[in-house]
């Protein structure tokens, strides 16, 4: 994966201990889980 710095605010995470997905606002307390989630959340949704 590229530079993950652009996917979340590292300073905010260090201060508050959580960060949210920029796409859906789900909250994460573990950065690796956020990154994995954003890879899925950022994909285009299929229309039904």
C-alpha cells in the first residue's frame, strides 16, 4: 500500500486514540483495522 499518512490524521489519532473512516465515519481504535476497512469502503459500490 502507498503512503498511509493521507488516509487518516496521525496527530489526531495519537492525541485522542481513535480515528474515523473518511468515507463512512465508522470509528476505529486500531490503525491497521482502519486501513483494511478503507480499502473496502473506498471501492465503488455495485448498483442493484
